C-alpha cells in the first residue's frame, strides 16, 4: 500500500504528546487542568430553550451556506463590533467551528504556485497547529516566523527576505494571540495589509479570542481594512462562539471575506462542509445577537487576570496577557517544568515547545515557556497558579 508522504514527518499533536509526557507519572496532588483552551464558564441558559423550540429542524438537511437568519446575525454582530457593513449573501459563510475554515481556506484560496515557484504560507511561531497542516495539505511551504518578546509576541512579517515574500500567497495571524495574549493594534494591521498589498498575498486573520480582553476591545482586521481602503479580497477573518460564549460544542463559527473569496469557499464547502443542524443554527443566531452573557464572561476572565497578576506579579518575566485566556510563562525548559509541576503538585500545563517549530537557526521559540489556561473555576485557577508560583519560581 502506498500512502502520501506529505504528513509523514509531522510531530505528535500537542495533547497526545502531553499525555505521553505526564500520564505514566503519578500526580503530586489533586489534579488541576490548565492545558487545553476549553471554556468552562456557563453558557447562556436559554440556549437549550432555543434548540428545543426548533427541534423540528432535525428532520431537514441544513443548508451549507447557513440560514438567512444566521448569516444576518453574523453581519449584525460585525456591524456592532467593528462598524463594518457586510452583505449577508456575498461576504459571510458559516463554519462548523473556526478550525474548519482555518484549514479549508487554504484549499479554497491558495494558488498552486506563485511566480513559477512553490508557494509560501507564513504563520506565527508558536502557532495554532491547523495553520501548518493547511499549508502542507495544499503543497505550500509553511514558513514559521518567531513571535517573541522582542517582536511584541506577534510575528514581524515585514522583516522577511524579498525572495520569501515573492512566493508568499497567504499569512496566518492570530490576534489576540494564542498563546501569548498579545493584540495587534491598528498600526500592526495597517502595516501587514500594506505588505500584503505590495506582495499580493492574503491575510487569514484568526480572531476567535477577540471578545476576551482586559480593557479596550481589540482592533479588528476588518475595521483597519476599511480604514486603509484595502482590496476587499485581501483579508479573510474568522470568528467563533467557542470562547466568546463558552459554547465550543455548538460548533458555530463564521468567515468574512470579499465576494470572490467567499464564493470560492462556498463552492468548496458544498462538497466538503459539515453544516450545522438547523436547531443549532437557530441557537447560534440568537447567541450572536446577545451581548449580556459576553460581558459577564469577560468580567469573569478579568477577575482571573487580576488573580494571576496578584499571585505571579513578582515572578521574573511575568507579563499578564492583554487578551485571551492563556498565560505564557517563562521557564528554563517548558517540558521539564511541566513534568516537575505535575509530579509535585498535580497541576497540568502545556510545554510551549509543543506549540512551536524550530526556527531557521534550529531554536524552538516556545522551549522556554509553559502555556497555562485560565478556563477552570476560580478556586482551581487560584490553587493552580499558587502551585506554579511556589514550585517553579519559589517567589511570594
């Protein structure tokens, strides 16, 4: 049997790799899960009522392109959040979670070559692993651009050699960033759009953490694209209810793009997509329309930010996130720190190297970090952060 080689050299996915590291060791206390970004705050109680009221929809095949009501809910939310006007027929497409779109966008939009050469897809390093798989799946070369403290924990794509940019067909960018919590400001987005215009590539903006923040709401790529008068096809933006509304299991995300890009993604999705069942589409439309529960969710994360600042504020190198729900904590070696913490305290964190690839000099920019998710109930978060401080840093 012959199998494709394109996935043969993939590293183990982060969470099976973590289980291999930790699970044959006994935890040193009651387990506190601070690894995966699975929201645990309550979702709106009325969501189940909306689903119950629409159960008749389970008797029908759901439309791949989403109901008119759901598409309009996407547009209404973008208008409220970013003051950007969209067309529900030509600018938005529902997704079965944003990961579906982040993968298939490469299938739909990345050309087979550029300037007669193998195309390049840029991505931050560390990064959400689906970016790399999307690039590999379409035969593109993934180029990892380190997002370190020196670059504000965002990738500096403007620093890349001209020969790389000449082959670039797309770049992924996550803001607020997973795992560092850094936010791209108006100037960053404007510079990136200008670079994309200059070298003719698209920006795939993963903004699924946009509604979890400390102070001001993060600037969105759509509003900056409007401000600078960018080509409507230049930017593709992704959003999700998973983090905003604590509904990862509802699988409601959407993508915003120019009419040509939307049409290509819609065409591909007609063949490959997994549409959301109609009762869940009805629930999603109602959730996208409501902001009260989002404000409550954000307030709970702000309490956790304050808790992290209080407990870890004296830790050398600690910097609380601007947004999102992860801490990116400096350690000597992330894998050794995660194992030691597990064996001594039962607190489970993710080594930063599991989210990164080696850079051009052979250095993994995540090696000296651990990622800590603030999604657990507040007593567990407090206990976990205290254990991290005391065991890994010995700082009060």
